[in-house]
């Protein structure tokens, strides 16, 4: 029998209204409402159409209830700019990530969550406290995704095409989750990762709103570019070309570096405005100069390596969580390390429980 909550999730993940889904399968919107409320079960041919049009295996629709990520639980990077459809699609991705995460949890040992509880109310001080707790000193962070995974954060990717959806984070019991939009520049994605870490550290009580976003931005800026590191870099008289070249030392955008130089007092208000205007005219706010490579997940890399050794393909994994291969890929940073089908494998058994050693 159709699980109504799974049908609603599938529809929202695709960003469709009930009216649009009704048109696609040639039924009335009232019928879709009845299916999603549990008032009525679709016929077998109609259920087949729902799966085909929405792009979900039929097995997905008849599974158990799914724990849905709610708007109240998620800290969105830019909720004010998002449409309700974009928000629903992003939350749908988060919910599907939980299905995949449950499979990973059942088959692999990962680092336990280690997100410090910081008493300081100042975001920059909290950033330094986390760096101290994680023994990072003031050195640049080579890979934000690896760092989060080493400390137990479950990191998944979004490939939403709209610029309105940057990233979001949430807690599920004691497990922290971060979803990053990998369609943005690598520098943008790294800052988003640090921003979401800020939410996990500073806003455990679920605080949302403009002030919370501002605090998370301050945390990210200080976490990626500690003041001691910035002050020692000798950038106070730099022009824009120099900053474009030097930004790679911290793995940040040139605009983020300009902002940080101003916040630590190395740029006057006039210098800050001049550099910001020049960067804007060159299009650097949306098109990052000398872009870095996107970061990948160390956890998924090791999971795929283990799967390969057991003869398990990405399709086997997708079948295990009742999703299409494409939907699994969208959550895994586009790592294409296994054949989509079972070609070349003699077995599709699930891997034995493995330990992921992250370095």
C-alpha cells in the first residue's frame, strides 16, 4: 500500500504542486490530496504512473514512515531569498540524506559527533575556541568537508541550481548534518560549510533569523581566517590583484578576504569600499577569479572503496535505500567511482560493517 507521507515527500523533493502532479498523471488535484492524506489509495496503474513521473522506484512509496526534516529544525543559509518550492526541495534532499545516512550507520563505523559547546556569545571568540578544541592553531584549513567529517558531522551535497539555496544544517538527536550546494564555487561552498558549523556551535537551541545568520557569518570568517593569521600576512596595502592571488592561502573568495581585512582593522572604510566596488565591477561576487577545486567527501570515498572490494555497485546502494542512482549521486558530491549497474561484479551483497579511518 502507498505510504502517504512518502508520496508527499517525493512530490516536494521534485518541487511540484499537487496540481502539477495531478496534470502529469491525469487525475484531479483532489485525488492527489486524498492520496497524500491517506483517505484514498491509488490503483496499481496509477501508483506506477506516480513512480514514473516523480522518478522514484515503486519500493520507495511503500516503505515505512520517514523522519522528515522540518523548516523549524533547519538553519538555512538564505531562507529569505528562497521560494517555498525551493525550500521544500532542499528539505526533501535533507530527508533523503537521512535514509542514506541510516544505511551508512548500519554498515560502517564513523567518528562520533564532536561539536564543542561554547559559552562565549561572540562569534569570533567561539570560532577560536573551536579551533583550540580541535587543535587547529591558526593554520589555514586545507579541507572543510574532511574537517567536519572527522568531527562527526554528516556532510551531504545539494546540487540545486538556484543561487537562493546555499546550504543548511540541522540536528537529528545527537547527530549534526550539513548539506552544501555544490553548484556554487569551491570558495563559496567552504564558507558555507564554516557558516553551518557556526550554526551548530552557536545555535543549538534552534535560533533562526537575520541576527543568527550574521553571527554564523562572523563565525565562518574568523574560523577560516583567524585574525592572527591575517594580521601576519602583510596585506594592509594590497591591491585587488594581490588579494586574488593570496586568497588561496585561506581557501576563501576574494570578497570574503576583503571583508575580513576590514573587520580586523587592516583596511580603512575607504579602502574597503574601493576594493569592494572594484571586485563587484569585475564580477567577482558571482564569478570567482582563479577558482579552487571543489572539496570531496572522505567518508564517501572510503565507503565506495569498501563497496568496490565487496562487488557492490552504486545501483545496489540505491536499491538498498529505495532511491534512484541519480538521487544518491546528488547527495554524494558527484563521486562517480563505481559502475551504475552490476557489470564486472560477481556479488551485490551489502558490505560487512567497516570502520572508516579519517585522516
